[in-house]
C-alpha cells in the first residue's frame, strides 16, 4: 500500500466515526520520506484526531523555516499549523498567521479563524467569517455543513438567535444521514439540545439527547457519553421538585469530567449550575476563575449580575490533598508575592510574578507549556523544540523562589498541564482588576487614547511614544491584543493597530 493510499484509509476511518482507529494510525505513521503535500495531509489528519502537538511538530519547520530554507510554506500548511496552535493554546499566534492568509483561496480558513474566536468567547467576531465561508463557491458539501454548525453555535452564544440557530442545525441534520460523519451529526444534535435547553423546552432537549446517545462516537475519554448525561441531568435539575438528586448527579459528573481532564465541561457545568440555582458563591468563583474579559462579560450578562456586585478581592482557598476541610492557613498575594510568612515578595510584571499569576488565572483549565509560552513571551513564535525548555527554566526559578521563601506552594505537572498545589492550607489573594500585568496594559491604553484616539497607528509610533525598543513595542501590542484591548489590520510593513 502506498503512502497516499494509507492516508486515504485513515481519512475513511475518521469519516466512519472510528476515531480510536484513526488516532492510532496517525500516531504510528512514519514521517520519513514524506513529500511536503503528504506531510500537510498527515498534519490535517492529526488535527482531526485531536493530536495537535503532532500536527504542529510536522509543520513547524515549513511555516517557520531557518537557515537557508526561506521558501514560505503553502497556504494549506499554514492553515493546519494555525489550527494546531489554536487548539494547543497559542491562539494569538494562530490568529496572526491566519489573518495573513487569503481565505478566498482556502475557505476553511474562515472556519478555523472562527474557532479561534470561539476559544476567546468572541462569538460575534466569528459570525461574519462563517457567513463569508458559506458564500464561497468552492466549498464542498461537508465543508458547508460544518460551517453551518459553526454559524449556529456563534448565533446561539453570540446573538442568542435561537430561531436561526435551530433552522441551521435542522437543515444540517436533514442532509447528514447514514454512517458517515457521525461526529458532525453528534455535534449538531448537541448544539440543538443547547438551543432547546436555553429556551426551556425540556422535552425537545431530551429528544436531542436521545439522538446523541444513538450516535456515541469513540472520542477521547468517552466525552460523548458524559456530555449527553450532562444535558439530561441539567433538564432533571430544572424540572424536578426535589433538586437534591440532580445536584448530586451533576457534582459527580463534574468529578468525572475532571478525572478525564475535560476542564471546559467542568466550567460549563458551573456556569449552568450558577444559572439554575442563583448561587452567588459559585458565580464569584466562576468569574474569578475565568481569565478572558469576553467570557467574564458573558457570565455577568447571562446571570444578570452587574460587575459592581463582584467583590474587589477574592481569596482562593487551596486545600491540602487528603484534608477533609479547607482551613484559613497562610496567605499569598498574587499581585506582588506579599505573604503572611514575612518572606520577600515578587516584583510586579517580572517573569516570576507573571508566571505565578498565569498559573492561578484559570481555576478550571491548568495551562500547558504552549499557553505559558504565549503568556510569558507575547509576540514570539512557539517552537515545539526550544520554547518548552525556555518555559521550564522559568518554572524552575519559581519553584526555587517558593522553596527559598518557605511558601507552602508547589508547581506540579499532570497530563502536560501545570498547576499549583498547597503543601499546607494556603489562601491566594486575587484582585478583580488583575495584577501588575493589567496595570501596564491600563497605562498603555490610556496613552493610546490620549495620543491616537480612534485613529490607527504603526508599531513605530508606539515605539516613539513609549520610548522603548521596537521588539518591546511589538510585545506590548501583542499583550494588548491578547487582552482584547487592541486590534490589528494588515500585515508586513502595512500593519496598523487601533484600540478595540
């Protein structure tokens, strides 16, 4: 069997819903003597089978050539590489690459870029991209249906347009029949279940769940099974006279999602639980534990809460593993490292303080090395070979500082993600207006408003305004874009920026 025939065989396994078999085939595929086109095809299959690190490694050299290799990668290679980066957590770099590409030549770029905005909870920005995708004459039927599912998702979460979302999803389901594309059908039924749940149409929600259960796909960690149970139990919580049983089931379901490291679903459950029970304690925890500004805004909007109702400070109590209850214990201020032990603090905005802040910024999804790199070194490309070494050096320094100063806190790694663990009871103080990193961005925004207002500007103008080097100016702009404070248009010498 030739290389091309083997790649086609893996594609057919994926289309038939045999994800585990497709994953194994991609993982065991030799990369020796692959042509550039075959390497791109294998990377695309790696992306489809959730092996994003493999996809990034396959294409990094082509997208970022070194030495004498200066020929730029083709548009398909750049699109698949960007998708892998976005899924791994380097959303800003992925968006930066995609915005340079001509999506009219490869319409799936619209959809990949839309998914990047989904990761940021910026559903409204995805809608025009997906509409452009659907108007493209070169779209295949499957690509068109996938774009419709994505558009329905954006309309549901961004516009609360239940009618159009329902119409799009029903249209997709009418076209998808038989054994092929089981995963896309499952996704459509799952989104339709959300539409009906948010409209409080309980019997229709359960009807969608029943269809999901018929289409179980062998996704990682039996995700399809757990998600179907999630919607069924949320309906039970909303309709039962005695909520205790449903609350217990949802608590157990959160633990199951946590055990298989599906942190997105854990956050989602907390959101719907706060919505259904009006639990203010859960709301504050959800707000402080969700770092994206757009996500926080949606949480407040959906739960009908003003930002002023969120306390200025939040003390995250870390419990020692195995302890029955959390106790007050010592305290550590994430802003500057000030602590109740009398140990030396940290300088705001420097690497160790920023790393400590990043590690605690998301209560639900511990960062991986790609996310840590993007947050610590904004504006720099992620290199699968060298960037992880650089990040681990800073992690080593933070561990040394914690040990030297007697802070009962450890940085641990599990499933390639990093998180903080208390060695004895410890409170971490967080602030609603996040730390020194945001103070620097706040100063930047004030200067931009004063000097440029609504007008666009180049990086060189910021360099002169802030009296910093060009790399520092570019890094500041990258941090501002990551915080959704600044947007960019164009590329190369024509790149301009403006306040969002």
